[in-house]
C-alpha cells in the first residue's frame, strides 16, 4: 500500500482525468463489442446513458444485454476514477421517466490511492475476451472464495456450474444455436459485427477462432470461423470453470447491478492471472436460461455466464479489440448560467 501524499488533495476534478477514466471505462465488454453507452459531462456531474441505437435487436430485443454492458462500463469507470484519486458516487436511474438515463455520478477526493487501486485499473487494460480453450484454474477454491466475496449485492448471485454437469450445459449451448439455425436476421447481424474490415467496433478476426479451435470448446456462441493456424494446441479441451451471474428479478436496477458485478468478477480473475470469456448466448433464449437455472439449483434468472481458466503463459497475448473514439461516446456540455 502506498503512503498518502502530504499534499492537500485536489478538490477540483480536472477534465483530462474524467476523459481518461471514460476511455478506460470503454474497455468494458459488450455484446459483439457494440459499446451501447454514452457519457455526458455537465458541470460537476457525469451522466451515463444507454444508447438504444446500438442494441442488437435480433438477440437483445429487450435491451437487457445492453444494460448489462452499461453496468460493466459503470464499474470500470468507478475503478478508473479510484486509481486517479477520486470516489465516484453513483445514483442509478435518477430519472424514473427515462430508463435510458442509467446513472448520475458525482465525485469527491479519495484520501490516498493504494497499489491495489492501481493494479485493478491496470487489469482493465490486461483483460481480453479469450475464446480459446483454457487449462483448469489453479487454486480454484481460493479464487472462488474471493469471487463470492466480490458479489456483495442483494440483487445478484454468483454460482459455479459443477464439473459433472458440464455436458448438460454444453447441450444447452448447442440447443440455443439450433433454435437460431434459420434466424436470418440473427445470422445477418452476427456476420456484420464480425466483418473483416477495420472499425472501432465489432469483433475482429484476430479475436475469433478456427473450426478446429472451436471444437475444443464445448460452450460458446457459434461465430463465423476463421482460417488462421490452430493455437493453444497444448490444451486438448476446455477445462475452465463456468460461473453464472443471476438476478432475483428482471428489474432494470438488478440487471444494471449484474453488469457491475460482471466487471468486478472479470477484473478479479484478471488480477489472479486467469483468462476469461463472457457468454450470453445461452441466456438470450428462455428455454436455455431455464436449463442453466436448473443446473445451479436456483430459481433466480441467469443473466450471464463466464468461463474462467488458465491460458498458457507462453501464449502470445491477443490484441485488444477496437473501441470507438472517445468523441463518439463522450460529450462535454456547457452548464447553463
């Protein structure tokens, strides 16, 4: 832990600190890297909005996954601000008549920044969505205990699918894909978001897997396959642990908080040296969601699954997925006099 500075803490939040934090927050995961959020700074307050124009309608008609993504970017932002020496005070859904207005945020100085604050913010840059197979995570009992401690929220629950139930989970994953086999709008959107062209959104081919690589992962969305050489051959099959984040109701508040906890779990795993892959295709179909709920023995509503495991240390680190420019997601408004 670093020592507190003897200097009086800044009481005026500099614009560049806010911009840097929004930049880090934009590294949060979202469905197909759609980045369905918009930040507006006005006076001493920062507002977070869900962007309805970036909802992937074929798979997320209700906007549930977009709201989870907004929760993830909100938690990323809070982490980034803490590393910069500021506490973010969040009011969720401040306007009950506008549910696109996700959060209103004000700030106060943090007494001092610890090394843990900095490491957690750095984990934002280190985290990747890794779709390749994982080796088993070491010291899992300890890691699982720490992850449960992170989920300190009455709205969200964390469960781990038992290893012996993995085949049933794989069947649910395949069922989801089978139900969409002839869904042309879903397939068209999937192709668009994985197109092989340079963009600040979507999933680049470097983040996708080949057919042979996909065969070694039994749980995952069926993306268009790539034709690059097979990677991570030392891991014959995926041996990850599968986490399930569930909510006790389907309220906007609960789903947003689930996104916040998704961010927290991903950063915890990254800090522990583990690889992660967020999965939402199973929870997009009611039948599959019910199967997942049965596998964890709960009456809660599964919202998102996460594969957690170990990637071989000699692997090349995959490049980060692209992000929209800051000017596209962040607006500064002059306060009315």
